[in-house]
């Protein structure tokens, strides 16, 4: 089975870059194939929409209200374009299956829905104590990384995107082994670690740390693929 996280991550990175550099129409256009690739594109749509809303509210509060929508018409157009890919796929499934809610019905058949984290909590509570404690520690580490991203004052679209990806990965009812894969596109979680690497004084230290992390990642990936699965 082929998975689409890598393609989606590339599209997400370029979409966020386009937003950060003020290329709103390009960001919206990049969001279209992202939406055709994964439903996680909802996180990108949210990032664009929240950033656009924050921009408009900021200008409105500063008193520069006249013509604010006209000045930001490219931004608004980008926000309108962004969800078209995902919506097109929903419409395609609806037409194919002959039901307006067919996409969500198919997702439900696969056991994929938003349950607020009940499936995750049930899974953790059903584990033996050592495994449950280890998983709770991993979730605590995830929360710590999220807090570092907030304290790092990452740009608003990047932060909204990251929080949305993490939230959707945790509150869904799907198979637990899929959650690490679903969280792969949350690459901004690695930005605090990247900043820490920059503070290392020598290239040799940086290379040693990166090599150790690469080996650990490779070993974990091999164990996940050939062993009993994640986490």
C-alpha cells in the first residue's frame, strides 16, 4: 500500500512558504493538490484562514478600515482557492457513490472519525502498565514539543498548521498504529531541535548528533516495519 504523507508534507511546506512570503494565490493553488492528496489539508486551509482573519482584524483595530478588503483581495482569493482540492474529492466520491455524504460514509466504514480522543484513551488504558506509561511519556514529549513551538513564537500559519495536524492525529478514532504516520507532516515540531543544533559550537558535534538521530530513526523505522509495529 502506498502512503501519501511525503507528497503532502512537501506540498504543505511550499504552501506555508508561500504564505510567509506573501504569495497568497500561490499558497491557495498549492493547497489544491494537497487537498487531493490527503484530508489533512484541512490543517493548511485552517492556517490560511486564521492568518487571513488575524491580518484583517489587526488592520481593522488599528483604524485602517477603508478599503481593507480591496487591499487584501489576493489574500482572500488564496483563502477561497485553498479548500477546492479537498472539496473536489468529496464531490467526486459523492457523485461516484450517489450520495452527498458518501465520503464521510466511506471514512466511517474504515473506522475513521473524530471522537475527541476516546479511542486513544481506550487504547492506552487497555495496555499493560509499562507500555501505557511509555506511551504516556511519548505523549508528554509531544506536548513539550508543541509548547516549545509556541514559546519559539513560530509564525502564525506555521503554528496553526502544526497544532491542527497534531490535534487531528490524536482525536481520531482510527487504528493506533497509524497515528505516528499521520503526524509525520507536522514537521515544524522539529524546528526547536533545529534551533538547538545551531547553538552547538562545532560542526563535528552537530554531525555527531544528526548521525545519532538518523541511526535511531532508521532503527525505529525498521522495527516498526518488521516488528510488532508502532509505537
